[in-house]
C-alpha cells in the first residue's frame, strides 16, 4: 500500500495472501525522518520501475474505489475491505 504500484496489482497480491481487510494509516505514507526515508521513497529503492508514480497510499486516502471499500475511517486510519470479483 505504501509503494507506487497500481491498486489492481496490490489488490491481486492481497487476494493471493487471503487478506480481507487492510488498515491504511496515512501518516506512514507522508512521514519521513529525513529525505529518502518515507515509505514510498524506500519502496523506490526496491521497485525502481514504479519510482516517480504517485504513492498508492495517497490515492487510497482520497478514494479507495474500485478495488477497495472503506469500511471504517477516523482521523488516523482507514480500514479497507479488499473487493473480490
């Protein structure tokens, strides 16, 4: 969720792992102790093919559809249900 992979790809992997719900904490997406240390920036090292794309977590904070449904949300986190077709 904190990488820059496409939502569909992440959803596919979560379904393989039999994940039904995911807790998304926005602060993990934007927090960094120093440049290069945010979760999306760390993923850029592991997945350079997707570097430069928007972080998935930023997109899901705004709108979790069509791959996930927000089932709970407060000021700290969202609980997303993985939608299986």
